[in-house]
C-alpha cells in the first residue's frame, strides 16, 4: 500500500472517497459497460430501459463497494502504521 497516497486520500474524507471511487468509479462505469454489453448480447426494442435501470442500481451498489474499499484500505493503513512503530 502506498502510505502517502492513502494518507492524502483519507484526509479528503470517506464520503468523497465513496462518491469518487464507489459511485462514479465503479457504479457508473459498471452500469455503462453492463448496459452496452447486454444490448450487444441480447438487443431489446427499447434501448434506454437497461441503461436507466443500470444507472440507478449500479451506483447504489457502488456505495457499498466504496465503503468496503475504504474499510479494507483503512485496515491495511493501520497495519502498516503499527508495523512502522
């Protein structure tokens, strides 16, 4: 783990991390990729239904993903801090 990078990230706060990395970084990106892939694999008559649903569901899951990544990173950071002492 890059300690300096995480120290700067955690200074900006958990909410910002969850929004940027969870909702936008994972949720929106995954929603767009999933909707495009599903339209390619199984085309539908109404092309806008899947993206709208995906852009609602995946960012909500991104909140959970962001919280889990924050917790994992904090645990690794604390472990590195304790090891350095």
